[in-house]
């Protein structure tokens, strides 16, 4: 989540999440609060897997005490990585395929991966009833290959994906955990991740997946943009596109959803991280950039430094400067928690979602907006993470529920036009 400076009307997070999706920073499996400059950074946790994305090592990383904006000299990628190839780089067809996925989405963190079939049916039926067309679900490498390639088991993940598609929802998998063994594998994370995606992509495509988001808020994990590009983005994009070609379908690749953060101390602001990805040659492999344009706890119109709904225009400027004006930016998470530590009121949540979605949708380069989340994990709990839903834990709709239905209807009408 956003970085907030003490004295700016927000106070720092005080405790780690028990088992769900948010943490303050996870390093080696331990949840910590890390100060960046004079503010704290909220970082998503997924299912508590063996390690975070930072486990992929430090290929091209910038030292934590010298984490200035990345430059082209920070890494020395091969010519192929720098330019991509006709097979594994972004194409007009792949970018258009992503645009056709337009609509409104929901993400519910790692919770769907923990539910039985009956509760999954209730969840996905409810999401579909809002008119949403996209659901963002974990692709947790660490849970699928916990102890090495021989432990590979995609069965449960595919079952969850199919439960979503059975309700007419388009699944957007997001890479989450990296298994600890991968960082010590021969050649590092890159070859191991390529092998994983070579194996996982065909069955995901058979289950109806047509796009993947490679990483969640990697700019806050301590993994440099150069390491991300070499060890996750490039091998993942190559493997996923190759599987698409073999299956005769066009697929899309979205960058890690960039989290609100400041550059320094092992984190990168969204514009700085994306500059580093371009400098390392990653731009050729992207069909869209992922962004988490949170303004919480402030209104989406607030003129404050941590309002990344406004700050997304700075990220867009990086895309344009690198020749990617024809690519969209997806808001793969956006939302406001209610009635909790630093939460907003139910009425404010509804108003802020409506205003924020209107601001986002007015931008010609904006892709779909994915709301975090559909349902509270624990309504009324102090932890904001428990209260992002547009429904209470017991299923009672908040005022924001009707707002989301209106937004979904408007998105559908725009797509038909």
C-alpha cells in the first residue's frame, strides 16, 4: 500500500497480517515494518509461501543504501533481452487481445486458494452477479513447486481457475510466491521460473487463461528492476508466449502491479522501478504495465504525494518516453478499507470508488480496473486488510456494492460500443 509520512495525517502500520494477503515487508518469511525515508511501506503478502519474490537473488540489484533511480548502466542485458524476438516480444495482436479483456475486475487476495468448492462457488457467483468480468487469482509458484520441480502440482490452482471460468469470469493469474529452493538452483531463478512456466502455461491456457501478471508489487520486495526483468519477466513472458503459439491462441503479459512506494532502502517508486525494467530490456516483453493506484487513506482527488491515482500519470510518462504509448496500463488493484485502522466510512468507500474509477476510466491509455476486494475477510477488525470488501463478511452489501455494479455496467456498455 501507500507510503505515508508521520505527521501527514496517517500513522504507520503496527502489526503483520496473520495468514492473508498483506504484510508490511516480508523477508525470509518474517513480516516486518520497514521505514523508507520517513514513511512506511505496505507490501502485499499472498499465501505465506516459502519466500517472497526477492528470493530470486540480486542480479543487477542496486544496494539498499544507494537505491537511486535505476539507469541503463545498472545492468548489462544481452542483445536478445534488450530487443526481444518475434516469438517472445509484445505484438499488436497481443496488445489488442488484452484490450478485448476490458471490463471491471475483482481480486480477493489469496483467500480463494484456501476455500472449498462450495465457498468458491458462492464467491465467484457473487462476483459475477456484480457484472464484473475479470477475477485476479494467485499463481503461487512456491505453493505449486514447494520443494523443487519434482513437487510440481498445479491441480488445486487449476481447480480454482476453472471454478471462476464456470461463472463466466476471465481469470488473470498473478505470480506470487517464489520457492526458496529456486534461488539456489543452477543458474538462479530465471531458468527455474522458465521451466515452471513452460510446464504451467499449457494447462492454464487449456483452462481459459489468456493473460498473466508477472509479479505482485515487486518494487517493494527488495528485488531490483534488473533482477525482476532477467529472472522473472523475460523467462516468464517467453514461456507463456511460446505456449500460446503452440496452442494457437494470442496471449498477453502484464508487468508486476506497481505498489505505492518511495525509492530508497531496497524499494523503488513505480516510475523508478519501471525505468529500471526498460533499462534492462524488459519493455519489449510487456503488453501492458500493471499499477496499484491507491490513494487510501485519502480521497482519490487529494493533492498529496502518495496519491498514486494521480501519480500513475508519472508512470505513464515513463512508458511514453520508452516508446510504449500504444500500451495500456492496468489498475490491477484499487480500493479503500472501511471502519478499521485508518479506514474510511462505508459512504466514503462508495464515493471514493466511484470517483476513482471515473478518473481512471477517463484516461485514454487506461486498461481495466480491478477492485480489491469483493468481500471483507473480517468485518470490523482493526487491520485494514480485513475490510476492503464491498460486502461485509456475512454477505451484507455495503453502499459500494451498488457503485461497483454501476461501474461494471458502464464498462460493459463501453465495450459493446
